[in-house]
C-alpha cells in the first residue's frame, strides 16, 4: 500500500467566513512565520473577479491534466467514460464552499476552463477556480462574474493538447503544493493555499495584528512618523498607541 | 525558382463581416477539429482595443524585422530607400480590410509601432495591427482607439535594434504561421490566423453550434443541469432542447 | 581605494518639472540618438498609478537586495541594527523629488514593498517607487494612490527570501543601470533612467520636436497624407507646415 | 469511481530487445507518422550513460513529486511511513526491464536522484532513470555506469523542497505524457515514450526502412548523388538500389 | 518594388583562409570596436565538431522555417514541389566554402538537420551548418565529423511542426542578423556573423594585435607581472616588449 | 552610517584543505539540515576544470557588474581610473586561497573572463573563478587548466555591455548570496557558498557520515540489500555494520 500525504484537519464554514477578512498578503506572510514558507502561488492572477467581492475562500478540490496521448484522449473524450474522467468527475463533485484547483503543469498551449464549466462550478456552490495554466473565452468567463485565476489565456480547448488524469490528488499549482482539503484564500493579490490546521491561528494573528494598530500606524505615517520609531512601534510608540486607544475609547 | 507556400483561396468582404460574429475561442477550437491545430497566437494580447467593438477581422499583410546590422539599418533609414523598405512599403500598401501582422522574432527590446503608424493604418482601411514583439507609446496608441495587439511595451524605436527585411512573406507570429492573405480574427481573447478556405466552414459551424443551443445550455446549467447530461447534451437533453425550441417559437 | 562610477551633474527642480511634459517613449528614443541605447527598463510596469497624474519624475535613490542568508537576515531584521540596514536607511533618507529604485535581482519569489513603505515614501516627498521584482498587498498599495512600478506581485514579505545589502550604489533595474542621482521619468509606458547631464537636451529636443509638428502630422495623416511624404516631412511638406503655421497664427 | 487512462497492451522482453536497435530519432519520427506527435521528451539529456551501451529500453514505472509542505514532508521522511511513501515504494518496486520515470514539475531547485538510488535501481534490474528535473552527486552517479537522464544538476536533496505524492500514475515528463507501462527508449539523442501497442510496428518500420537503404543512400551521397534524386529515392534511384542489392548479393 | 538589405562586398577564398586563424572571441570583440555590436550568436553551440579542426569559415546561405500549416506542409513535402522548396533548394545550392544558416525562430520542438543532410552539405563543399533551433540524430551527425551548431536536440523531423518558407533572405540566428553572403566564423566558442567588408580589417587587427604581444603578455603574467602595468601594457612595458623582441630576434 | 551584513568568522588554511574532501552535494545537503537552505548555486557549471583535480576551495572575493552607461564605462575603461575600477582592483587583490566570484546579474550578452584574467588569478594564488554570467575564449581558458565556472559562453568582452561597480560587497550568484569571506567549495557538481562558521561542522559531519558507512551501504546495495532496511540503516542493519567493521578491522 502506498501512503499518500493528506490533510487530517477540517474546519467549519464559520471559520472560512472569518478567513475572508484576512488578506492574501497577511496570510502568506503569517504562514512563513509559522514555518510554511511556500504557500503563495506565483504568477496565478485574477483574470475574472467580481467588482463587489473582496476575497474568495474555500476547500480545495483538485484536478490534474497531462499532455494528451492521442489514443487515450480519444478514449477519454469520445466514449461513455467521459463522465468518469477526472475532468468531469471533479467538476460534478464540487459542493458548497469548494474551490477547484487545476494542475496542467504550467501548460500554456490550450485553455482548460471556459464559461460553461465556470457556470456549473458556481451553481454547485464553488467559490473560485484556480488554474496553473490557461483559461479560454475570457470575455464570457468575465460575464459569469465569478473568481477565476490563471496564468494566461489560450483559444484552444482541452483536447488540443491535454487529457485529465487525476482527481483529488495532491498537486502542484503556482509552484505550491495543493492537497485536497487545503483552504484556498484568493483576493486581488493572488492566491494562497493554507493547511487547514493553520487557519484558526492565521485568523487570530490577523485580528490581533491588527486593523487597529495598522490603522494607527498609517495615521502616524501620514503625520510624518518615522519607520524607525513607528514600524514596528518601539517602546515609546507602543505607549503612545495605548494612550491613543484610551483617548479614543478603544479598550 | 524557389516555390514558396501561399494562399490560393480568397474570401469576400461579406464573409469577413459574418466572421466577426464568431469568437476567437470558437474559431480556434473549430480549426483544431478541422485539422489545423496551431492557429491561436500565444501571448499576443490586445493592448489597445475600442470599448465599443467586439472583434476585428481582416486579411493579413505581413512585415518581418530582424536584428539590425549597423551599416544596413543606416542604409535603410537614412536614405531615399526608406520608402522602399519593407517597413514603409507594408504600411503604405494597406487597403480596406487588411490587418498588418509583424514578425520581430519575439524581440522585446524595442517598440515597432506607435501612434503615428497606427493612425496611417486606420486611415487606409486597416482593421488591426498584430505584433509578435513590442509597441511603444502605449498611451497615445490607446488614444487612436484602434485594435493593436502585442506581447509588451518598450520605449525604444525601431532603429534601436531592428531593421525590416520582408514584406508579404509567410512569417511567424505568436508561434503560428501567418501567410499573406490569411484571415485574422481578433477579439478580447487574442488572435487567430485562419486559412482563407476555412472561413466559410467556421462561420457555418459556429452558427449551427450555436448561439441558440449555447444559450439554452447555459440556461439549463443555471437551473442546475449536470454537465453529464447537458454538456454536450445527451439523447434525452436533445429532445428537451427541441421541445424548448418549439415551445419558445424558435423553428 | 576603489573608484565607483557616479553622476557629477545635478539638475534643478525646475528642470525636473519641465521633464514631466516629455513622454517615456520620446525620452527613450532621444537617449538612443544621443548615444545612450539602454535607458528604458524592460518589463517594469505601473502596478499603481494615480488616474489624474501624467508622469512621475525624480532623482534616483537606490537600494539593493540579495537572497537572504539565515544568520545574516536575522541579524539584520531582529536587532537594533534594523535602523541602519540599507533597507530602512534608504527609505528614511528619501527627500523631496526622490524616486526609490530597488534592485532585487529580478527576484519574483517575495514582495519588497507594501502600503506602509509606500506611505512613508510619499510623506517624505518621494515621487515614485520602482522595483525590479515584486511588490505585495497590491490592492492597498493602489489605495495609497502613488506611482509604484514592479515586475509582479507576491504575497510574501522581505524576510521570506531576501536581505538588503546596498544603499545608494549603482544598481541594475529592468536591464538598465541606475546610478544614484539618475533622473527617473515614469509614465504609463514604463520607466526610463536618464543621466542627469542629458535632461536639458531631452527637454529641448522634445519641445522642438515638437507638439506643434506632431499635431500637424497627425492632422495630415487623418486627412490621408502618406508616411512617404509627411513622416518625416519631406521638403515640400515642410513648406506646407510652415504655411500652415503662418495661416494659423503660430509663428 | 474515477476512470484513469491506462495502457492495456503489454509486450514481451524479446520485443524490448529488438527495440534496442531502433534509434530515438527514428522512433520519434515514426510515432509522429503513426499519429502520436508528442513522444520525444524535450530537454531531458543523458547526464550519465555507459560508453559501451547504445541504448536503454524498458517499461515505465512512474513517481511524482510536488513542492513540499513542511508538516507533510516531515510526516513522510521522519516516520515509519517512509517505506510506504511513493518515493520508496516506486524504487523498491522496480523489476527487470523497468525504467523509473520521475515527474518533479520541472523543478530545478533540488536533486532527486543520487548514486545510492541509482545503484538500487540497477540491482533490481532497472534499465534507466529519467528525471524531469535535477539529479545530484553527478560524479558519483556517473561512476555507477548506468543510464540516468535529467534536465540538470542540483546539490540539494529531496527534503530541501519536494515530497513524493504519486506512484504509478500517468505523469508528465519533458512535455510528454508517461503512462505506467509505456515503453521507454533512450539513447544519446534523448528519450522517447512509446505506447506499448506501437512498439511492434516501430520495430517493423525501422527494420524495413532500413539500414540497407540508409547505408546505400549515404554511400550515394558520399559519391555526389543529389537529395533531389536520392532522398527519398525517386523511381530511377529505386531501380538503381535494387540493382545494387543484386550485384552485392543482398537479395 | 521593395528594397531588401543586402551585402555588396565579396571576399576571396584566400581571405577566408586567413580568417581561420582568428578566434571567434577576437572577431566578436573587434566587430564591437568597429561599431558592429551584435555579431556573436547567443546560445548556438558546437554539437558536432571535428577534433582536429580549429575553426570553420564560409559564406552564409540562409534558410528560414516557420510553424507548419497542415495543408501547406503537405503541399510542400508530399508533391513534386519538394525539390523547389526553400528547404531542398538551399541544401542543393550549397557550393564550396558556403555555410548553411537556418532560422527556425528558436523553435525547440523538432529537429531540422540530421546526418543525411549533413553529408550532402559536406559533399557540396559546405563548411558548417548553423541552426537557430534543434538538430536530430546527434550521434550519427557526430559520426559525419563535420561542424554542426545548434541550440539543442529533438528527435522529431521537420514535418512534425515546421515548413520552409525562405531561401537566401536576411534572417535571424542566435539573436543576430544573417544576410546572405555574410562571412561565418565558427570555433569551439560559438559563431560570429561578419559583414564581408569587415573581414580584411579583422584579419589585420587580429594579426597586429597580436600573437606575439599576447604570447609575451601571458609569459609576463606567468612571471608575476600585474594587469595594471602589463594588460594593456603601459609605456614602460611597451619598451620592455620592444627590447624583448629585439633580444629574441623578432624584429 | 549604513550597516552592511558581513562575515565575522574566519577559518584556517588547514580547514580549507580538509573541506576539499567533502563533495558539493554533501555540503549542500548538510547546510540545508543546519538551517541554511540556499547555498548551492543553480546553473553555474564547470566550463573549465583540471582533469586531475577533485575540488576547489577558497575564500570569496566579490566583484559586481551592471549594464554599462556609455559615458561611465568610457570613464572607467579609457582613463587612469582603470586601475582603481572594481574590476581591476578585485583581480589584483586576489591572494592565496581566494576565489573570485562575479555577479553580472545573470547577464548572458557578453563575456567577463578570458584566459588573460584567468592566468593572473592563478598566479596570485586564486583557486577558482565563479561567474553568474558568461566567460569568453572558452578554449584558451581551458588551456590555462584552472577551475572556471559560469552559466555560458559569449564572444563579446566587458565594454560591449557591462561596467564594474562593486568590489567585495555582498552579491548574488546562481540565486545565492555570496558575502566576502564566504567559503566557496566547487567540484564537478557545481558550487556551494558556505558561511565560514559552518565549515568545521560540515567537515565533521561529512567525516562521521561517513565514507566508511557509505562504502558499506553501497556494498550491501550491490549485494541486494533493500533501501527500506539499509538506507538509512535500521537498527538491525546498524548492528550488521558494527559487526562488519569489527570483522574487517576498522574499529
């Protein structure tokens, strides 16, 4: 029997909701400090993202493509096995608060997601689609108004050069491991894959950090405070901050 | 005598007009199915595109640059031969419904098109400019409000590093062959080069495909239909579609 | 004693102000003609830029990062030496009309500038931040409404993979040398580093060039004039231009 | 249940033996003509290859790595689960005439094979190791005198940046799909992955092609025959060839 | 009529012979000093080169490939037009002291030269083959014992992805322009394309430079002379050199 | 005052001598385990290395180049300041057991080291030259029979595109930081930069590791031992090893 790495922790939908308030940058940096240095996906950008949304959060469902072999892709796409292909299985298995993460091996020579698939993922409760490769039909994908991340755009469709070979395995995406059940956090800065057991601490740290202090530091910087004294705040500045909080009724 | 590959078919302006209704993604995929697997240009993106336009269509006029040789570029740009250079010849030869396609060998170290040349191409009836390399003066090019596609932007001008050596030869652009007379279709998803003899079939397939069916599938997906049954539609779904058409007075 | 290259010329704030009217494309091309062929930074794009601003201009202050060594970055970031690090020294040394230019060795694996540092640079009178690498917290950086140029975005922070090692040395950025005191001109087309002694001539050439002639040529092109006769204008066209100027009261 | 593409044909050791006489170039080109255009692995070169060997042939056993997650790699390498890891399972599962093919996602930042593992593969009857990434300890690997192919060399070991996640799945290697049971043919020109059902025909075509004809053509070229008449041979040259065969007692 | 850049000067076989004594490095650097900064081909390496040969020299004959279009490549390779294709025309047009230079657009996805074509070029008096792309059948090409330069190796043949479109046009190779009639100089350091009118001066400068002085400088360095005084030689060292020449009977 | 990171530890020539027995792979991996994950230089290969030498070891002297600015490079190379340039200063400052490490910013467009400079470094007691970029005159450099590492070869010389700007600063090379005084270890697998305070432990670990155990494991593997039991050795195998040592008189 081969042992494959997996997530053991799971987290509640409520915690997912709280994670939405944390930015990708804060989560990435906090993970580095927690000992997880490789969680931010390089080069995976929001090609479609609703204007009125701040971030997308969900549990990773994974799908893996490799370059096609002509006989096998035919077998996969032109038969009654299509429904059982990793491609279709993963799409149809999506449930509420899932995020579909697709490993194409950084393949830039065809698109793997268009507006039809995007609509289906949205209907099933999916929160985002993340592609280590290309999407197609960008304009129509944008019209669906749903978070879709990728490295680029290509007009071709899957059977031009790929076939699907893995559903819910650990994969690579943007130079980062994505294990099924990883918590995906995505905003305008990109995407971070979070080990589920880390989410609670990230939320806590982000909250403590926190907005109050950050707001105060920015206020001070705008008044001319030096980075040397105020970022991070030295002993004196910390007292100043405490006083300011009291004076302004925070605490 | 050396035999150079060429297009033999030509198509009417009316057919070009109909092609405008087909998306780049649909055309790319249809070409793959017709046996032309390499027609979508990789990495060539719309850097300028009119807001109120959906696509650009035209016949390819080609221009080829190579790295300059100091004595030859001087001879080309500082003499009475400038008018006869492939660079100027190609620009001035543009006529109604032409598209200028430029091969720089993916050169990213200077810009080959600015707002002056863009204005001239537009005046002569050109429909778009496609560059396998960089343009310059992006902001002013945008102000011309004309479709210009490229891989990037560079502040330099041609004599910084290139010289023109070919007019209306077969060239490479975005990893794709472009033969003079190829039909170029460009929209927000990028650019596809279509052998002229294929245009009619593409238009037909796209029309048949078609909007009606696609619209219905999207409607069904938004109602919760599964990809398994409805994309592509299985026997049952096809009957459902036929019924829907009748009920809604289509056909 | 080792002799390091440096700028000797300096220019006035008034001249900086005039340079704002020159475009990056014009400056890049003029520099090539003046014998400086490598001044435009490749691949450094405006990730944040105020809508109502046309260009940013200032004197280069430089900062250099290299990959971290674990013991040394700890020494740099977790001690009382942080204030004296090139990183913090360069930021706090910014004065009116400076531009911070950062060499990370094209490192794409972490971000070196976020909204806090951007705010401080703006407060101190800085005019722009230029990064040969990544920034982080793109959305919040945009909210500062200040010109920030980079090659990409990464969620990580400096101690993920870099440490600072040089302040106000000659550096590399976008494939171009940047020597402290170089004049940086940045607009929507990118960034050019100008040797200070060249600014006056660039302003003069750009002014002479000039808008009037360029406006007239574009007008003629829009009326159907050929590139052959009007770009650059031949003898006849030059007379036409002179007449037009007289008729329209320009000279 | 998810259906994963697989090989159904198997071939005998005798046929493997015959395949050794076919060159990688001939096999690659023949596969293209048989409709399999993507079988040659790009950029995977023989970093170690015995001087006295002409080619290596065997059945693909696959192994897949992804970037490590700190908690999971620890779990994999520092526990009693190491034996069950895909990494160790694949190595220990090798049997006579197997070839180990490793997908690291083109990861160039650590080495995954050194001389210890190479020795074990050789002992178990393996015929070659093919890595879409780096090996380490190049000099000692060479000393084992066994065919090892990779994209490069890195001094680091697996736990620097990778963890193993798949054993005998379809993988990507050198831009090509490798399905367990694929027949790997490797010589000084690189590596080709052959669908098992194609081997017999390739051997037949290569034999027919064949050495005799190729030897004769080279002889004719060395005597001054033109490509136009002799490559491929036209009607007249074919008669010439038949005569030559008779005269030299070959038929 | 379109004016295409061309070489006007021609040089004798005797001068070619003398050029063989100049190294690629010396020629490259001398050309930069003569105002031709871009003559050395980047990344084009000797994949086959006779052990007993020092350099290869000849006049450029050019050939250009672009990505294939399925109907056109069929027309080119499966008809009586094959002989007239640029591919075959260029090969058969080779005469004594020619060098075949091939532009594939840096295409790394198939090989364009194998041992058959190499033999023909050698027979016709060709001196080398230079490919901006891949060759195939590396081992057999090596067996021909003829200088062949390329960027890499691929098992595929031309009709896998390319078709020929230009014979004796100006092309790009290794980031450098190659105009028919350019003088190609190739040794173990790579390849340089020399404008014919520059050859005489290069030979003269290289001879003057020269071996005698260089030999003396190396001798002095091996005795401990400093670069400061002896490379380039200062006034004192020049006198020392003159004396040494007299003492050793060189002048 | 700006604080720049530096090495504080120094090590004896005797320890350097002992380090020569450690391989680059062992040192790289040991450093990762000691918490220094980024010490092996990616893509820096031995382009020249004496046949009879096993490794090269020495203390880093650093030199940094950036793209030239035409006025400044002239000032540097055509004046009496040449001797004081970082380029010449670093070369002439080399002493026994130094290694010259050169940061060109991965510049592949000119060569920075040829045989003259190599000879001088050797004469002064230097042990190797490491270039994050190109060398020139490869053949003559090989003839010097001295370890020279680089990313590639280019025929051009420094003033084609670079100028020197830093001597004995911390630099980047092969994606790794090199701080003056770092201990460089180089063999046929590449190069590793070792913080001086780590050398003693690396030597100790490598010795303990050690050859004896490694020799025994390889012997066992060649006899058929499984990786599961013998690599790393489990409890039973450790006893077996101890017994073998006793039986063979090793302890």
